[in-house]
């Protein structure tokens, strides 16, 4: 008999910030593995373009304009996603923003608050609503379980000068995911973190064309290249699949070896 735990047919995956970058890299792989997908993004045009790119894959695609920093928008968005798709099996909290300063001493409070609102509050709101749905399903006799995945960052471990707010949020969500994992394992819900290193996305666009940065940083990546959004498709499928049914509370560092070099 063929080994098929990575087949996601019949599952529904929701990805915040799923209209580009790492989020879309995950969405594309999840859809190709058979999952129906829900894309949350704050830009309706980008959402539509992402859906268009998936039109030939043969799965259902729902896009929603949701600002994850808005508690009510998250609550309503999750409820609507469940209504339209019937269930949500995987939720990837990927939406995030950068926001640094010239120095920590000059770090603007408004930047700090905005980064925390999206990168930390947004994860909290999203997972809280996801857990409500998954626990209700479990209490109703559904044994399929669920998977929660947060996109943290190598910055949670590495020093991130002039990016203290961003680093703080990425460390905090690891602690959050571990707590969720312990509390919700009894419901068949697992929770894990993915920590990207230097990945070629819109957030790092300025650094990608910087020769000094590439020479000082990317040259030190053992894999000798920038990471790509497609590099996150495999972990997304694994954590959404039955292959990871006993894997929870973990952190996956995907950085081409940079963090250990």
C-alpha cells in the first residue's frame, strides 16, 4: 500500500498574509497537495492575484480582506471562513510587518505599537479564534484534529539590532505556540513554529540589492543563497498533514544553515 499521509485532500488550510512571500509559498504547496485554501490579506488586489495563480490547481480558494491587528475583523473573518469552507484544519499565522529605527534609543513608540499589534496581537487573535473552532469540532466528536503554525523568525534567537520590536514579537510567538500546544493536545490540535532566516520577500527587498549586505551576510549562509518562499512549501504540507500528528510544540529553523554557522 502506498504511503499517503501527505495527501491533504479534504482538508482546509487558512494562511494569513497568504497573498505573497512565504505565505503564498505555503499556500501554493498546500493547494498542490490537495488542500482547499483560505487566503487572508489586507490588500484585495493581491488576494485576487494569488487566487488567480491557483485557478488551475483544482481546489477551492477563498480570499478575505482581513487586518489581523483588528480583533473584530479576525473574529468575523474566521467565522465566515468556517461558514463558506465547512471547516478549518490548518491555520498558518504568517502575516507580519517589519519596523525598525536608526537606534534603539530613538525607537518610535508608534512603530513599536504597530509591530506588536500585527506580529503579536494578530497571532493571538487568529489562534484564539482557530482554537475555538477546533475545540468545538473535537467536542462534537470530530477526531481529525488540527494544526496551528506560526511564522516566527531567526531574529527570535539572533540579535537584531535596531529591530527590537520585531525580534520581541518573534520570540513571544514561540512561547505562545508552546503554551497552545500543551493546552490543546487533548483535542488533537498541534501547534508549531517555523523560523525563517534570510528570505527573498518584499520585506527584505532593500537588502537583496545591497552588495555590502550580500557580501557580509548572505555569503555566510552555508547554502550560499537567499531563501525563497517555495522553500517553505514542504514544512507547510508536513505540518498540515497526518504525518505530523504526534509532532507539537516544536520550532523549525529554516535558514540554509545560517543560525548554526
